[in-house]
C-alpha cells in the first residue's frame, strides 16, 4: 500500500535484505511515481489488481517467494 509509510519502508528493507535475490516491490494503491521519487527505489504498480488476483493476495503487505517448484504467498506485518 503506497499510502502507508510503514508498508513502503517494510518493502524497501525486505528488498535490500539479500542484494543477489531479485525482489520487486509492487504497490497496490497510492501514487507510485510520487513514492518512487521520494524513496528513490524502483517500484511497480498493480493496475487493475491483476497480480494480486493471479497470486491470490487478499491483504497487504504480502510476500510472494519461491518455495521449491511452487510459490508461497505470505501475509506479513510491517
């Protein structure tokens, strides 16, 4: 949620945890260009909810990560 500073901060910290891992921050609401300018971090925007629908995300923040040959979706607290 790009309107929630705690969630944006969580996403940035999480993406920097392992610099070798490919991490993408996807905002579900807010003003993505404004957030990117403010944080100087590249982010994507889930327009029309296509990614959240595809992965079955019902609450944010959430983390989608590889678990063997499958993907695991976890709801987290920032």
